[in-house]
C-alpha cells in the first residue's frame, strides 16, 4: 500500500483549498480511482473524499433545464423521473453502461473524469505515454482491438470509455466547475481533449478544479432519439462503438439531427458540419449512409481495430433509422438496474 494523506471536507470551498496541492485526487464513488491506485497506475499523495459535499441533488434550472449534481449516483440520475421524461437519451445511455452495482456507486462527476481502459495504461510494465510521458505507446502496433479510429495521435490511441458522456455531447450539456480561480462553465464539447502531444491530459480541468454539476439545456428530444451500444457482450462491457442520436422530424423531413460516437476516440466524437448534411433530408438509407461516410471520413484503423470503421458505419445508419422511426434501442437490463 502506498502511503497517502486523506481529507474529508464538508464544504466545496474547503475541498478546493485542499485540492490545490501536488498529486491530489478527489474521491467520490471510487469505481475508477481505487482500481488505478490498486494497480499503481495512480499514486496520489493526497486523497480528498468529497462525499460529504452538498452536490448530490438534481435541480431545476431557469428555462426548463436540469442541473445534475456531481455526486448524484449514475443510477439515481437514470431513474430520476425528470431525466426519464425530458432526457430519455441520457437515461438510456447511462443504463447501457457498467453493471447495476457500479451504477449505484459511480457518480456523474466521476463518470466525466474516468480514465481510459487501455490495456497498456493499466499495465505498469508496458510503455504508455498517458501514464508515463515519453515512454511510448504500446498499443500502436500492439494489441489495439478496442482503440481509437478517430482523433488519435502518434502519442496515444486510447478511447474514452463513458456512455453517459456520449449522450451529454448530443444534448449540448455544460460542465460546472469550481477551483482556486473561481467558478467556470465548460461546454461538454470543450471538456474532454484529443491526445495530441499531451495524452496524459484527459480534459481541460485546471489543477485543483472540482466538477460541481452538469447542466442540461431545455430540449425536446423525447420522441426521435436512440442510444445504440455495440459491444462484445450485452452486460458490463465497454463499447466497441456507440452511437447517440437526437433528432427532430417535422412533416416527414429531418429538421435537426445530432449524432455523437463513443468507443472510437479520446472523447465523444461529433461533427456539426456533417450533421448539416441531414437537415432538410427525408429519412432514408441513402441520406444516413452519406452522413456516416462524412462523419467517418478521417477514420483510420490500427490493425486489429480496422473492423470498427465498417461497424461504426452500419451502426450509424441503424441508429439514425431507429431515431427517425421513434423506435429507440431497448436497454435490456433496465428491469434489474
């Protein structure tokens, strides 16, 4: 066991003050951090338990939106009546992730900040630029079946594992954070980073900053939506490819369509330019296929994960069809969550 200091603040201000040091980690549900500590991937000097902070509520926002507290468990978020009724895409995405036990423990803030599940990142005996900058990327030319086909660099080809964040990307959520320099709001599109030359930086948080909540704007995607997750097994598996779709269909024509992919990049992958191709189109395999080709135009396989490109294309077309027909993908484990 590596020695570390442990703090348990009772206010956000106290937590931020304690989080200003070196090698400090905030602890919420612990479903990712504890694993990283056990594997010696992360060796914090200080662990700040934030579970006593008043961030465990879902609140109404002016204008009809919702603020999801950072400490609200994923399960409570998915089953909240307001989320189910007004943001069914988010509820569906959360219920597609992990297991019921993990969803009961994992928090909204923790889900945002979870680390990649790359084999090389978790194995301290192998090279990984994300874990040890400058050591190389073992996945490039190695075992890379689960790795990125979009937005990768020659430093890192890891993917972000979240299901929830893919739905948040489509819903244009905003992440509320506070830190030594005060409060700020980060659009979800700007929250996570592509690896570039700094793959160890997963997001745009500054040192000591703490996620306090996630704001959902008032939107009406309650009919034409879907979350399609393609994985090796139905339960407790990360996505090979996932697709979140939110659509408005008016008079048989697509008035608006938003699409984000998971399991294919270092962050949820969305292209507003490609989405313009769907606006004004009648739902059809041809229109959906053309959009998929545009969204995947820069996709590059790494060998073992080459299959992800045609898989993603087929998944996009299928998800768009589900959304257009208002027949969202069923999450079969919903009844036991």
